[in-house]
């Protein structure tokens, strides 16, 4: 790594933004072409769903970047050695790789890291388009004297735009603070929040196309509790991954041959410290890694039970949307169980680790979907959609 390279080099920023906008043009053009002739609300609904899908892909690719140790493949931000791509930084990367072949900077890792940044920039561009569309829809609705579609609320869209900017800042800190565990974990959690924000808008935009259903008693509070517990589990899982504590326990259901192995919780959950060391610079003890791993594993049992109860309640709520949600929850819980076990007993295989993060992200989306469809106002969306659609069908 070139020690003279500044951590922040904004020289390639405009080129990075232009490249992200160019990449975003492909899904935007595809949505507009595929939904040509449709009402505006249908076009933006399709774009919101596609942006949600691409954000989910970004979370997966972010996990792949972290798990392949590519997070410092380019040691500066937002470009790579002051260039918009690893091609321009070929000489610097070669020098760093030659000096330390197994180090954080290699040509392969640089490309993985930069592709992640390109995808993040393009998702940010699409979210900007959605925010602009929401404000335009609000202005058209005011001029026409009707209420805008709830899914095109400028408040939700603006919040999402602000949040993706916060995510970008955490992405920068992830690099410049050298994979500081607390920052990396918060960056992962921020990606989950971004998925939830986009899911809320996607569900509300599809509300006028879904048959109105009455909320089931007690389901929404249970879904909120499930989401809160899952959020804690995501943070614990991120803490395990960023501290490389997955292999602290290589057996199941016991850990190191014991139901309660030697664990140092004070060190393990000392949150504001560099990777692998304590605040005073001394290396973290293995028992601290064990505490991190075993806490995540133990809390997983409770989360599994609560989400299983929610899936059962949804299944009992009747056919249609609740039954589909129950199937999704059941399938994702099984995926999390299988990938979590694979990470432990198969020495943390890359595919299982990426899928484990993807399963957690999908659970966040499904739980947000459940909460939104059980919202008291969701049942009247169909009556409102026809009036809003008539306004938005104009030129």
C-alpha cells in the first residue's frame, strides 16, 4: 500500500458519480420501456421494486466484499489510488501486491471493492430518481386537488435518499478507518434499514393493486417484535463477521466441547476499538471471540422461535398474502438454520456465509412487508388508488 496515498482523494468523485448514473440508466430505461403506456404510478412502482431488488443484490455483494477481505482493496475513497477504476491505479496496485502478495491490496480485491462502489453509486442514483418522482407527483396532486399515492410520499422518498447518503458516508469510513468493527457492523445495519425503507414504499405503491384485507388481531405487534429481535440478531451477526469470530466455535450444538465455554464478554463487547485489538493496543483474547460467537448463536434460538410463531400465526390468518408471507418466513428460517450450521461445521464456506447475510436481509424485507400489509390503513388503499391513478395518467 502506498503510504503517501491520502485516505480521501476526491479527484475521481465526479467520474464516479457519472459512472454510477450511467449504470443506473440501464434499469431505469428497462423499467420505462417495459411499462410504456402504463400510468405513472405503475412505472414508479416497478422502478421501486427493481431498486429494492438491486439494493438487496448490493447487500449481498457487500457481504462478498467483506468475506473475501476486499474491503481495503483500494485504500482510499471514493476511487482507487485517486483513479475512478483499478485500471488507472494498475501501477500502485501492482506495487502494493508485490510488496505484500497476501495483503489487503491486490488486483482482484481492488476490482471487487470498486464494483461494490459502482453498484452503490448506481443504487443511490435510482433512489434519487425515486425521490424526484415523488416530489413531482406531490406537486401534480396539489395542482389537481387530490391526495397523492401513499407509496409516492415525498417524505418516505426523501428519508430514503438521506439514508443512502448516510450509507455512503459509512462506506467511506469503513475504508478510511481500516475496517473498524463498529463501523462495518453499522454499515451492514444501515443496508438493512435501506431495504426496509424501500420495502415500505414498494408495498404502499402496490396497495391499490392488492385486494383489501382486514388486519389480523395481534399480528402487527408480533411482527414488530420479530423485526426488533431480528435487528439485534443482525447486529450480533455483523459483530461476529467483522471480528472474524465465526470459527471460535467449530462444533454444534456445543462450543469447544462445552455448553458454556470460557468467554470474556467485557473484551468481546468492547465496541469502540480497532480490529483484533483492545483500546490499549493489546490483542483481543480468544475467549472474547468465543463470547461474540456464542452470544449470536444463543440469541438465534430465541429469534428462531419468535419468527416461527409469527409464520404459524400468518398461516392461520387465511389464504392469500398472509399465507405467502408465512411460506417466505418458513423458507428463510430454514435457510438461515442451514447456512448458520454450515458456517460452523464446514469452516465458514464463502457461499454459505454470503447466503446467511442474504437470508437475514430477506427476512428484514419480509417482516417489513408483513408490518405494512397489517397496517390498519392498508385495507383502504384499493379505494384510493383509482382516484390517484386518474390524476397520474395525464401527460
